[in-house]
């Protein structure tokens, strides 16, 4: 494999303190056991009854406990719909809409009090003109912040409120270690400026207790840089490097040519080389990929390899809060009981994509306990067909469990449906 030279040298590695990890237990696990609803379902399935029609006919009501506000653990917040970059593989590049921004002043942020708020998984959050105001509101209600960003405009953007925040994790997305590759993929991006922004941010927040991660979305054009990435980011003091396989979301030429399925053996061997690098150099940085879980289930049960596993609870908020092994729900997804997504129109969505109403018109509490919300919750429990084609579950909630040996997992459901429709 071709090895490009690295033309940016980060700072010397820091050492990771040896502190014990406290693994978080989802309180809703306890509720499932105590709930008569769960009990009734278990009983009926246990008696050999069908999950669907008979149970639906019973019109089982969700108990107040299962829809209680206390069960809400994580709020996914998309303050914008738009971006300052046009990354080759990203849905934003194929959307032709103008940027939109959430109206921060029209929302009562009290519902975020002491919750985990994950900002910007789908669009770029830091382009919001009032991003500092949003962070101030979240600080006021003592929210814990998880941020994902391209980091590109941090040098121009003043966000002083972040230094007062309870930050759990900041992820920067950066898809290569060389200028050429980064700027080819992250169209409109400036390699050196962004690295300098990341470095300055890490310096400024080094004492915050937050962890810092890099998402490297892997495709054919940056495969050769996968094995170089751990050493590169180690120098910045980054905790985690996530290798995310590109999911084709469009039939654009670049996406098709750079699909990973056609070069999967090279993909797997590049991931192996990256893992070897972390192991043999005893690096502080950890690496993750669903491939590691499949290939090395003993060493990487959650898809993560680190020489310091005991130090950090690595699970993503999705995996921590939206999945529970002990529910009676068939696929174990508890997202509509524990999470919401707020999009830039003020809409509150359950299951990421199903709207239950607008925060501009209703209080959060009314929406969370609304008939719309309960109807969806009943549906996912009683007739989980709605879950069968759920990309959110596959690529977000259970992302570390993606089966990398199946071509189905290299393409989005939305694109698959489009292709099926156009071929028939
Ligand atoms: C859509 S971005 C939004 C947040 C922010 N703008 C950023 O780039 O981090 C979230 C993550 O999705 C990744 N991503 C974008 N397109 C993807 C694709 N087709 N397949 C897999 N991940 C993708 C990005 O690299 C980034 O890490
Ligand atoms: S920076 Fe993030 S949201 Fe913007 S185009 Fe790139 S991946 Fe998509
Ligand atoms: S639709 Fe998706 S997010 Fe919602 S419960 Fe089903 S699998 Fe989970």
C-alpha cells in the first residue's frame, strides 16, 4: 500500500492517567422490569401469542412510568441545516437547500436540565449565528455537552460559553492525514487552518476533563492514510480515533468510485495496520471500527481497541441510552423512550425522523407525553415493522455492530429504496 508522507507534525504524546472507569447503568432497564406493560408483553409472548394483531387489539396502554420525563436521557440537537464545507461523501453536498437555523430565543431550554445534549451529528452546528447563545442556555440548565464539528471556523468564531460548559466529548471530523487527501474530500476545507484550530481547542480545554475524538470517514481515496492516522493524532493528545466506513447515500461518481465494498480486503488490512500501530507503539490513543469487533471479538468486544481500556467508558450516547439488552422489544432499541432529536425547524422527532410536534408551538413536556409520541412508542413495541428499515438504528445506535462482511451495510436504506424504485 502506498504511504503518503505526513507534512504536519503534532505535539508530543501525553500520558493517560490511570483512573478506574465507572460504567453507567441505564435507569430505564430497571423500569422495564417493574412495568406491568413489559410484564404483560412478556407473558403473552411467553404464552406463544403473536406479537402483532392480538396484542394490538388489546390496545395496551403504555404505563406512565415508561413515558416519564425522567427516562429522557439524551437530546440530539441539530441547530442548523447546512454546512460551510461540501464533503464528497456527505448528504449535505447533495442537498440543494439554503441553510436554516434554529431560533434559539423562541425555545424554553429547561427540558435540557442536567440531560446529555449531543449537538450536530447531521449538519455543521458551529455555523449557527447564535451558537454562543445556545451554549449559554445549555450551561444555564447544567446540560452535559457532546459536540461534533468539522472545526473549520473555530478561528473565526467566538464561543466563550464553551469554556464554562460541562463538556463530555468533542469530536472533530477529519478524513485524512495529508493536505492533499483532506482537501480533496473536505471540499472548501483548509487543512492547516483546521489542524491549528483543533490544536488550539485541545490546548484550551485540556483541563476540562472532556475527551476528544476524531472521526475519519474511510473511503477508497483515503485508505492509504488509515494506518498513519493513529500516530498522527496521538501527537495531538486525542483520546479516540473512530474509523467510519463510508455509507453511500447518493449515486454521485465520486461516492460510487470510492465505495469500500469493492476494495474491502484493502479496507480490512488498512484497519489491521492501524490496530498494529496502536498495539506495537503502546499508543495512548484508542481506535474503533465495527470491523475490530467482528475480527477480534475477545480483544475488542465493543469494536474498540485501546491499551488503556479500563480508563474510559467509550460507548456513544446512542449505545449507552438508546439500547437495552433486557427490554421485551425485539431489536432492543429503546430510543423513543429515552431520546429525542430537535431539528432546525423546532420539530421534536422520535427515532430521529418521526416528528411529534414543534417546540415553537408546544412545551417539551406536552410533546413528550403526547398521543403522537405514545402511538409511536406502542408501535415500536407491538409492531416493530417500523424498525426493520431503520438506518438510525443500524448506523448510529448500533454502529459498532455493523456487519462489515455484508454489502447491505455500505449503502443507506434511502438510496437502496431509490435504486429499487428506479429499476422497477
Ligand atoms: C454529517 S457530519 C455532521 C457534523 C460535522 N459537520 C462534522 O463533519 O463532523 C457527522 C459525521 O458524519 C460523517 N459522514 C459524512 N458523510 C458520511 C457518509 N456518507 N458515510 C459515513 N459517515 C459520513 C462525517 O465525516 C462526520 O464525522
Ligand atoms: S463538514 Fe460535516 S456536515 Fe459538512 S459536508 Fe462535511 S461531513 Fe457533511
Ligand atoms: S424505528 Fe429505529 S430508532 Fe425507532 S425504535 Fe425502531 S429501531 Fe429504534
